[in-house]
């Protein structure tokens, strides 16, 4: 076939040119090292080492033995939506109508639905830097502009209501997406500030999306939900983190009544429904608090080891770890290329961590994230390996 006859090869769309998730790239490098026979301590992925609770596994096994695994309603199984609504009553003393609960394919599926339901192409949505990388990348793929609000150690890595109002005055915002406790910093927005953010967004007519995926994982003051202040917020949550169900791909949203039908239509068309087996299993997760609190106690112990040991081995500049299971470390005195630094750490010390550049395109070259969701042995082993490596 001559070049003339050959149909033009269509490479990817411009919208598909999103950045890779560097944490997953680090995982690939770490697995390659393991395949070559060298040990690796994995601190790069934000994933509980614990299996899902026993009742979750039993519910799935029982369902596989009998029930037909058919599609569910696009908004989710009614019993799961009811159970999620009850969670708000039990945990937050809030009345949430089950009709406002949407079951999603992890919180990741919730972001796509929320962005599509709330924003048109060209909309401007404020997010925190550093922050969860997929926010920016999903928005880019959907033609939504992510407006990064720089936070710093000096201000506790928190986006405030005042910052939102100031940014909106410079150029108007359509939305704000924040998380608390936060990835990668572990910082929690104090409840009064979260309430002020909700009120400010409502007053200015800005959609507020509250990513509450790390709820349940706090080590001091308990977390607050945006739903305590406003029914207009879109709240996103997941069974991935506290409930140890990452691979089950099931999460949820609570949305204002006006968004229920638009989101139902989107979900019907985008995925028909969320995996049924995961929905059945997830319903049991709420009854496993003792088991899950024991897992959380392990994170708390890991966190205590890191807070003691990191400064001793030379990683002194860490953010307060209020919640989640991450330590965000300023490594500016060692490098201004966190990707190369993490690569060297993996190659020489066998410890996999995530470069800050994943979370912050501006200042992330001088930071890295350590996940302490793994075992106590991993954390102690990593501290020992890093101590030797940093002294070498
Ligand atoms: C802040 C935050 N939001 C959302 C997610 C996505 O989680 P999932 O899609 O498993 O619910 C993550 C995963 O690490 C996260 O850190």
C-alpha cells in the first residue's frame, strides 16, 4: 500500500493527553525491580494493606452462590442508598434523604459524574495545590479548567473561604473542589472553616464539591461533612479507604435534589450501573466498625513511628498528619527534582515513594509523599533503609 493509499492514522485526541499518575508509574518501576529479584518496600500507593472486613467478603461469597448478578438501578441498589443515608444519621446526626444518594464506581466515577453534571466546557474550578492529581487530569479531559490555589506549610496547607472569594473576584469561578482530610498532606480543614467555605460558595453561586473519601481516618478532632452546613454541596465518598475496598470500585455521592435526575441520566448512559457484587458487599461494610477501627489503629501506630523517626533521619519538614494515611515531606534540602530523587531512593534503598510533582506542578519538585497504609514492618523497615541511605 502506498503512502497515498494508507488512511491517516489518528493518534489520540488532545483531551486524552492528560498527565500520567506518577504514583502508578513508580509502582511499575517498583514491580520491575521486584521481578528482577530485588526487595521493595511499597510506600507509594494510597491503599490499605488490610483485606476488606470479614462481613464484606462473606456477603460477596453468599451473593455469588445464589443471586443473579444483574444490572442495578443506575443510581444504585435502593438498600445500599438507604444504608448510606443511615450512615449520615448515625455518624454525623444528619438527615439525608436516600433519594439524594448516588452509588458510584469508586469516588473516581463520582468525579466524572459530578463534573459532567455541574460544569460545561470552559468552566473554572478551583482546587488545592498540592492536591489529588486526578482532579486536574479528569477536568482537563472534560474541557474544564482546573484553577490551582497554592497552599503552603506556612498556612497549614488549607484553602480558606477568603482565598476562594479572592480568586473569584479576580476571575469568576464555577466550582470549588476540596478534600478534608487531604491527600497528599493529611491536613484537615477545621470544621468552622469548612462551614465558611460552604456558605461562601452558596453566597457566590459557586458549586462546591467536597471529597470526603478520607472520612473515618482522623487522628485528633473528628471530621465534619459539608452536608452539616449546606444541602447544595456535592459530597463524594468511597468504600476504598476507611473500608479497605479499593479494588471493588464502589463509592457514593450525596447530591442536591436538582442533580439527581441529570446524574441518573449520565450514569445510565456512561456505565448503566455500578458493579452489583461490589454494591452488595459494600452494604455490609458499615457493620464492620470494630474490625475497621483495628485497621485504623495500625495506621495510627505507623503515623506515630513516622512522626518520631522522620525528623531523626533527616526528613524533618513534614506536614501535621491530621488524617488520611500520608506524610508529605519537604525534601527541598536534598533535591529540586523529586522524580529523580524518588527514582534514586527506589534504586538504592529499595523504598518506593511518590514524587511531590504528582500533586503539585509548582512546588512538588521539592516534596515527596509517603503512604503509611501498609504494615508496621514496612514502616519500620523503610525508616531503617532510609536512615542508612540518607547517611551514605
Ligand atoms: C483524595 C482522593 N480522592 C479520590 C480518590 C479515588 O479513590 P477511589 O476511586 O478508589 O474511590 C483517591 C485515591 O487515592 C484520593 O486520594
